[in-house]
């Protein structure tokens, strides 16, 4: 059984290039759902602003999608958080 009172997200510190997993426990499942939806909206707004402010690309990238994914995987660390059943 899943404990739906817990939620998490990952952030990146640009100065050090470190990634951090933030895990929280809300008092109720409903509160956790509300927080998750609010965080999702905030990240979507930030993403849209970043796209808007991003300078246009100046060169054509000939790399395949598989090559791009493989390169990005070097910078992603796997974080596993085990929740108790109680």
C-alpha cells in the first residue's frame, strides 16, 4: 500500500551542479494532492518563462534523440526513497 501523504521533487543547485531530493509528509492525502498540484503549476509556469526567455539556437544539432538522451543521463542521479507501510 502506498502512503499518499508523502510527495517529493528534485532540484538542482546551479552553482555547484548538485541535485537534491526534497521529500515531505503532509497531514492528509488531500493536502498532499493540493500541494502537488500547486507545485506542478509553479514548475509549468517557470518552464514556460524559461522557454520564452531562451535565446534562439544558432546552429543545427545533428545528434539523434538517443544520443541526446545518453548525454543527459550522465547528469542524472537516481534517488530512491522507501516509505514505511505503517
